[in-house]
């Protein structure tokens, strides 16, 4: 499977080509409300979960505490990032104007409603809550489908198809909670997280080498990629294999073996992209760091599933809070700068946010080896909340304000 090239934002060629901007800046481009919601939910949902870990009694809702936390980190946090990404990428891929105005308002309202109906203490009938929570992704796909169909380019269907599979995982999770299915929660959770990892592998595999080579060329340090025929395709196919095997034989030795092979291929791909040359550029090294967590998570997985190493038990958090979340933060910061007309230059606060999130992941996965479990979890939560609070403080005003150059978007 190939993914369309992810280009840096383009600018209208002339004033006559510029559409009249929507009155409210937050809804002038699809990434704006969803990146803001992603950051807000990363903080709010983690605050609720941290309170629950410290024995605050959460009121009853459709999902019990642990499942609510897992679902909202997946469908809420990751789902918001996917919505923002697709609404931003499809106009780049198809050449149509960016999504703005009432369609974006409608999608954001559906997404926010989906979060509210699942909150602890909201006691809607289970099927009503589940249906409302499942609406945003189908609505998103119906919004972008006309542009994808009009482009008549088969490879454009790849990312939307993967997001539909991500939604299928959500359907399996909420379907069990609503009583539609029996015993599908675990399969749905793994499917959604594995599809998200495939997307990280796909998108990361396009933007990392392109952005790195362009930046090094501009800095007067041009490099070339070492050719390894077939490795990129094999790397993506192996990630898809991980998702399929986890559906057919979850927690098995086979699952661990396939993950190990996918991890080695991901590490081989990453080794070609000159990440060690990006140390002075936070916008670049964070992309490499996020991608590096793919092989780290995939190689930790068989250590637990095959070798039964207790220290590797949190491998899934290395995948979810590590590879997926760090790539989300990296892409949101870069895309927000580019699409709001700002220079692609990282500030010290941005670099700090990246470091805080990496620290949160390491504490969540390995902190229990040196600290009491409760202390490690609390510290990881504080760093996670701090990382996304910095994102909101720095990028929230950019997402809420017009572009400083006066152009649409």
C-alpha cells in the first residue's frame, strides 16, 4: 500500500484565487478545531483518569473507568488527530480548496458530542450513546469522499480505508458495551491501535525522508538515501500483518514473531533516513524519535508475549502513548506552523513539549522498574498533561487566530 505524498502547505498564487475566509478563524481549515480538540482532550481525559487512579469515585457511565480511559485515548485523542489530518491532507492531495465553515463546524460538533455522551455520569441508553459516539468518522469519510472520487487516483483511497478500519475497531469496542456483540472489546482495541500504527508507518515513511533531505539540502549538507529495494513496501506490509495476526491469534507466539519481524524492518527503514543529522532541528528529530518508537514497541512486544519478560508488560503503551502519540504531537505542531503561515522553526517550548512526552512514555513503560508503580503512573500522567498543556499554550492561539499573512486557512 502506498500513501500520497504529504506536501508542505501551499499558498494561493494570487489574491483573485483566494476564497473569502469564514468569519470565525477556528473554522477556516479542518485541522484547526480538531488539533485543538486533540490537545484539549489529551489533557482533560488524562486528568479524569488520573483522578480515578487516585481513588476519586467516577460516576457510572456506558464504559467502566479503565475502558473509558482506553477508549477515549484511542477514539478521542487519536481520532481527533486523524480527523484533522484527513481534512488537511485531502485538499493537498486533490487540489480542492481546504475544508472550512459549516461542514467543519458540523464535524467538530459531532466529535464533541461523541466525547460527551461517553463521559462518566452520562446515562443515556447504551445503544443511543454508542451510535452517537460512532458518528464522527463516517461523517468525516462522507465529507471527503467526493473529492477523493473526483481525483480518480486509486492510492488516495488508502488512508481513508485505514481510518475506516480504525473506526471498525471502535465499533467492536462500543458494540460490546452496547450489547450488540459479545467479547469484541479486546479485538477492537487492538485493531484500532494497530491501524493507527500502520498510519504512523505510512505517513512517517513519506514525510521523514522527504522533510529530512529537504532540510539538510537547505542547510548545505545534502545527503542521499541508501537504496534498499523492497524494504519500504515490506515494512508497511509487515505492519498490516501485525494487525491481521493480532485479530486472528492475539497474544500468541505467532503474534510476537510477526511483531519482531515488523520491528526489525521498521528499524531498517529508519536507519536510512539520516536521523542523527537532525539533532539541531526539533521539528525533525521529533519525527525520527516518534518513528523510532515503532520498532521499540514492536520488539518489546515479543519480549513479553514470547519470553514472558515482566519488564516488557507495558509494550502496548510504548506503541500507543509512544509511537502514535509522539507522531501526532510532531505532525500537529509542524502542520499548524505551516498551515497558519508561520516559519517552520521550533521554539524551546516546543522542544520541551516533545521531551516531556518522551519522558511520560518512558516513565509509563519502564518507571515501575525503579519506582513504586503508583508513583511512576502519577509522574507519567503529570508529564503527559504538561506536554499537551505546552502544546495548547503555544499552538492554541495560532489555531484560534487568523493567519498573520491574511491568507485563507
